[in-house]
C-alpha cells in the first residue's frame, strides 16, 4: 500500500476512546496508522504561540487523536468501530 492511500476513520479529543478504537481495529486485524497531534490555531506570525497556554490557568486539552487505515479497509474499519466508540461525524479531507 502506498503511504498516501489512507482514509481517516477516527478523530477525537478523547484519549481513552482513541485507545479503545485502536484495540478494536487491532483485534479485527486491520492495519492502522494512529497518531496524536496538537491542534494549533491557523494564523500568521507567531502561530506556534497558543494563547490558551499562557492566558488560561486551566488550558483546554488541544490534542487531536486520529486513526487512518488503508482505503481498501475503510468500510470494514467503520463497521468494527460503529457503536463501540464515539461516532466521527466528519473525516476532514482524504487523499
């Protein structure tokens, strides 16, 4: 499989739910590409400076947990996750 032929099947800010989704996909034998990235505001100069970090004493978690699978496994992965983890309402973009 080529690295760019993947589809997003899971995206959330809940780490425990993400871990459960990874476990379910592993048990089903579906190859997955999980990763977590910090959400950053889109702006110009100073984009790496997140005002939530220094203006708020209790910053809101800004990690986004995602799981990608091969396009050929997308339908099967969605069936495995359906009803067991939080539903993903939008996948964003897919290459």
